[in-house]
């Protein structure tokens, strides 16, 4: 792990943050009830302003991902589709409402950003620890 690798991870994370902020504003916020929009908007502002490489930001991203995942699950319906010609008499099927599909895409992008942020923080921490080991 080198500082160059950390810089590359950070670059990808910042790019993802800008994309996610746009997606939050254009897709997520309009789909949330008005009382739930403030947290989403604060996340978008926070990642646009930066810095995103803080533990508090990572915790907020994980919390927001949990909130959106719950909304996706609420719009996802699993059921048994009976079919007399099927070898088991039918099959499991999943129907996801349109809003839940849009939020699911945002959850995937949010997961990518939180993973990239964690990777960058971990890589930077590793570089610092290795430097301390070498110096000490």
C-alpha cells in the first residue's frame, strides 16, 4: 500500500460521491415523504462539500443506506406463482414497485460510496501504521 494507491482510491470515491449526490437530489429526495427528506438532503450537501473521508460521514452513509434499504424492502413483494406445468407446481417470484426499483439503484450507488470511503480510510490508516513501524 502506497500513498499513490490511497490517492487513487480517494479519487474514485470523490467521483462516486459527486454522482451519488446528484442521484440523491434527482431521484431519492422526490421519492421520500417530506418529513424524511431533510436527512437525504443533508447527506447530499455533506458529500458535495467534502471532506468525505471521516468516520462520521461513513456512519451517516451506512445509516442512510439502511433507511433506503428498508424502503426498498417495503416495496418488494415476494410470492408463489402457481404453475401446473412446472415440476414443483410453481415457482417463487418477486415484484418490485417502480419507486423501490429506483431506490434500489440508489442503494447500490450508496453501497459503492461507503465501500470506497472505507477502503480509502483503511488504506490511509495502513500507510500511517506501516510508516510508524518502519520509523519505530
